[in-house]
C-alpha cells in the first residue's frame, strides 16, 4: 500500500503542476492579485490545477479499483516501484 500511495501523491502533484502551467500559458489572461506574490500566476492556471488533478484522481481511483492485486501495482509504473 505504501508504494501505491507514494505513486498516487507523485502523480497528483505532477498533474497539478502540469495543469497549472499549460492552462496558464495557453489560456491565461486574468492575473491573480496581488502581483507581488507571483506576477505570472493566472486564474486560468488555478482552474487548470483543479481540472487536471480531478481527472487524474478519477482515473487513478478507477484503475486502483480494477487492479487490486498487490503484485500488479508495482508493475504499473514499468517496474520503477518494484524493489524485490
């Protein structure tokens, strides 16, 4: 269980960062206030974080519920989490 928890947190943080970057870069128009916090942050980036994180969480939950076997979980990342 610890391995799948670590992988899910890594995927969640990574998807949040990627969603914020690409949505802010592609659709970013309205800046967050105040500008002294971070001048490049936009509200569109915030919505990108929420959208992509939710999609990754739903996909991960669906995958986890269909692949409950402990031997399948480490193999899903191409053997990166298998320390046998």
